[in-house]
């Protein structure tokens, strides 16, 4: 009941459709003879001092990775910028902010209200990078908003106000974040590929026994910015299977005002680089949402669960990862999916079982942790903080708290990592604000584990129909594609149960002999290399 009371409050407190549309473009781009705008200059930053601090802090994973420094400002539509009135009575307000030497700029609003029909765009001076439109969907009762990045040191903010909504909007920027080392900038290779060379892009193979699960789980992973810092995290399922926008990360990532945090999903390189010196290429970068509410956290296992106060559209093909809260199970091997140094999504794997250990961590002398001895493939870094530790079935068993693992060239340094234990996070403390159980099992079902929710078609092959789901005896596959397909059917533990070709327009897969449960059906077009994975349920 408490879960639903709070969610009702969140619905009132903030809109749940606060993703950025990433559609259209500013009105001024098609207009001429607008008034000139003098840039607002930001003060000089102490870059040498920041670099000296980072030289120390970058080796401490329990500190969020810092990419920018916050500059306090007070810039509103009343005290700065230029208004232009259009012939029909609509108005445009433009503000130009220049922070010399910045790789990126992002902004924190402490007063943000857009009336219906109004839009706000952010764009680089050369118009090569555009963010928006922000609309009334981003309005929160508390008036806060944190934006994503715009490339470069010269950025424009443009507000369009319809005539019918004159003087109803309210905008005030309280902080400009000068990104002195960039997380998302696509213009320079160094900024996109800031993490170490021993990392593996998430689409690199880490073993046939887990690749198909990885290709689903990557859709649950996101990175988020807190002012001038960045962490990773994972959408997590609950026993209601209701797509509640719960995001698991680390307690030490609780920096600044959650209402101003900005989240990004599915940043994946289309041309994976696997522990080599070459640079990863940029991927789609348009799935962003703003604002969150902290639901629960503690230092005993360094976990934090937040509610993302935004709609997460079905078109994003996100999934919610499952979990295992057993106090006795030990993973056969472990996998991490994360954004080291805020870089494009990476993956790591340790083929050995982790061990349960107590650590003196962040002021807690007996934090309950998993110790991953040394990664066999890839590593984690600062910025990976909060990312999930998955067991061999793809279930979350912890989240990254700290450690010493890092790259030495294209090899890892043999260091260890520590992850807060999920079983401790589950029921630690006496209140709903210190444990996961109230949120992930609101009706006290007592379930020890949960499976992935909403496995998407992560790649598309022509015109294919797969039904029924759940299936009892037979799975039917209608293939209106000209290519011949092959299929593999895996159990949730990664065991290949069946495999064959699908040579006809109408195909059947007999599953009568299989037990009830969750399976993954992988279809592969050998000619093109395209593939598709569907989560299938067999129910007798």
C-alpha cells in the first residue's frame, strides 16, 4: 500500500512524461532579421586545480566521476537574453552562454515552467548539436530541471512562447556546468572514448553462454548526470511486473538534487571495439529523461533506489532487469554492464565466483559486499559506479561500490572490485527508506528472485510474426521475409534447448517436451547477420 501511496504522490508532484521529445528545431533557425544577442560570459575556471584533484580522485571508485564544474548564475527571461516578437504575436527569447574552453555545457534550472505550446531548445553555436524540445511535459511542481549536454563552449538557449500563453512561462538558470572533460561529446574522439583501452563495448562477445542474455540486459542500463558528475545504474523489475520506473544505483552517487538529475539509455556503439586501441564510434544518443525521487538507500550495502520521474516510452525498447536476493546462492560467474568514465556502454566478465566479504566502506566499518577478484574480460572504472553485478542467469545480485580494477593499456591491472550485496539491500534497516523489499515486493509475496521484464525485439528482421506468447505446445513463426532464418531456443540459464532452420513462410517450433518457464528465442538471418531475440514464456 505504501508503494501506491507514494506513486500517487509522485504523479501529483511531477509529470510522468518528462522525456525530451528530440523533435523539431528552434523557430529562429528559419527566421531572419532577429535582434543581435550579446553572449553571457562565464568566469574562468581553475582547470589546473581540477586536474590535480582528478588525478587523485579518478583512482577512487567510491567517488562519482567528475566531468564538469558548476558555475553559479542567476539568468532568467526577466533579467537577461533578448526577446523577439513575431508578426502573429508569438515571441522568442534567446540567451547565448559562452564558457571558454568547455567541451560541453549543461544547465540546472531552479525555476522552470513552460505553458502548453511553448518549447525550449538548447543548441551549439554552429547548430551541429541540438537538444530538445523541452515542453510542458517537463514541468515539475518543484520547478527544477536538469538538462543533458550540448557540445562546445558556446551554447544557445531558445524559448518559444505562443501569443495565447504570453507571460505565463517562467525560466531561471541557477547553474551552468562547464564540462572540462566531456562525457557525451561526439565531436572529438577523446571525449567519446575516455575510458581505458582494455574495455569492451557492450556488443562484444563475452561468451556464447551469456551473449544472448547480455543483448537483452543492455536495454536496462543507463547513465545519469548529477550536476558535474556521472554514475551508472539499471532499471529493475518488481514483483508486480508493472514497469515501475525504478532505477538501481549506488548510495555514493546521491549527489545534488535528484530533481535535476538527467538519465540516458541505449547509448551503444554500432561498431564494437573489443579491448583494442582504436576508438569506438558514436551511437544513437536521444533517449533522455529528467528528474528523479530517491526511494531508499543505505551505506551498509551502498545501494540507492530511485524513481525516474518521467515517462519511459515503449519505443525505447527498455527492459527491467531481474534479481536474486538469496543469502546462500553464489554466482557461478559474474557480468557487469556499465558506462566507465561516462563512456559509451561497456561490458566486463569474471569467470570465477565472487566472495562475500565485509569492508570498511565510505564510513561504514562493516559494509556487506561481493568481492570480484579480477575481471577476465574488461574492467570497471569511475563512472561505472552503481552499475549492476549480474549472475549467470542475468539476475542482479549487487551494484558497484568501489575497487581497484583499471586498465593498463589493452589489459586490465588485475585489481578487484566490490559490489554492495543485493540480499543485504533487500531487508536492511527498519524503514522503507533503507531497504528494497518495500518497493520491489510491495505485497510481500516472499519471492526470492525475479526475471527480466519486457524483453524487446532488440533488432528487426523484415516482417516476422511470433505467437502465441505464452505458448503451450507450439510456437508459430510467420516469415514474410525473403531470407531463410535459423533459430535457437535458450533456457533462462543459457542452455540451448532447440535449434533448427525456418525455411518456410509458416513455421512451427514444437515445445511440448519443454518445462514451463521463461525462454529466449533467437532468430538469425545468416545472409545479413541481423538477429532478433524474443522473451518467450511456456505455460502448460
